[in-house]
C-alpha cells in the first residue's frame, strides 16, 4: 500500500487525497452512529455521508418497513 515508515503518524491528507466520499451505517450502538433498532414490522438505521469537495456532512435516519420489501429466496 506504499507505507514505508511504520513509525510515522499519518495525517488525514496522507491517507485520503483528492475528492473523497465516505459513508457508513451503524450496525451496533456506538459513540459515532446509532445501531440498528428493530421495531414492530421494520427497523430504524442511522447513517452518515461525508463529501470532501464541499465539506457536506449528512446524517440520515431511515425507517425500513419489512412488510413492503420483496421476499427473496436464494435457496
């Protein structure tokens, strides 16, 4: 991956250069994102999307309804 100096403390600019997007959805409860919360008939999720070119940070809280999702059978 190009890392030659393992004792160096790398900065953000060293790890991600140029236009970068980052997104994540919490699975378990943590200090940064809420975990998936199951409710009757569905679930609630908390996600974050960050865009370096504009500095935009979006927090997305979604409600998922299981009764309207297709029932896929992969067997």
